[in-house]
C-alpha cells in the first residue's frame, strides 16, 4: 500500500505494546502532546493490521511482544510509509538490538522506562542535527564486554551453545553472564 498524504495527518501515530496500562497511559500522554489520531494495539498481529489499513506518520513499537517481534511491525510500517518516524521501545536494552532496530527502519531506540517527553523528542528530532559530543561517562570495560557478548548472542539467534563456541567460552559461564543484569 502506498501512502496518500490526504488520508492521514502528519501527527498520526501507531502505538504497539503488550503492557495494557503503559499503552493506555502513553496513548493519553501523546494525544495531549498533539498526536492525532492515536491507534493503540497490543500485538504484532494487530500492529500489522493497523499498518495495512492506513500507515501512520509515526510509530512507537515495543520490541518484544507476546506474539512475536515488534521489528516485524517496524519493517511493514517502513515499507508502507518510508517517511514514517519510528521509535522502538524495549526493556532489554543492548547495543545489538538497537542496531537491529535501526537496520530494520527505526528512527530511534529507547530503553524502558521512557517517558512521553523522551518519546516525543525522539519522534520529532531533527535528523540533520550534528553528532552529540562524546559522553562524560563512557562505558566501563565490563559494560563493553557485556554488550559484545549480547551482540554475538543476538547474531547467533540467541543460541547459547553457538555463542559460547564463537566466544571461546564455556557454555555454563556464558549462561551465568547472560542471567545477570548489565553492568553500569
């Protein structure tokens, strides 16, 4: 389906998240900030139907949903409307998943909990802005190691044995690392 600019206003928005309370609260907050109409759905299947019916100008899509991966909705929205601004939300923040989201067509990637102002800023950000200055607090060596392990784990399609082999690490050691929270 090709986009007809007369069918949807430029502030149209699709929200996809399986947390019903968060979804309703975010929908209300974004409506108050000028996004109209807001379509809020709780699954990949509903998100794909919503995009197929009429592709919105903006999308806020959770990465992990009960019935699949939110990147499927990102890809369909990008195909239906190449100019769409899409923010991917996730509670499982890692560089590997952020890279995957951007490759699939996301404009930005935010870790939960993200508030409505952060989301609006990401949706409306000027893409021509210069790069931000280097961080005052760069990642620790432990965090860099953890991010690398997460990236290889995602590349191996979350297969622990294959990841351990590629990292030249014992499988149980890798499982212990994966079970822990990310270091600061």
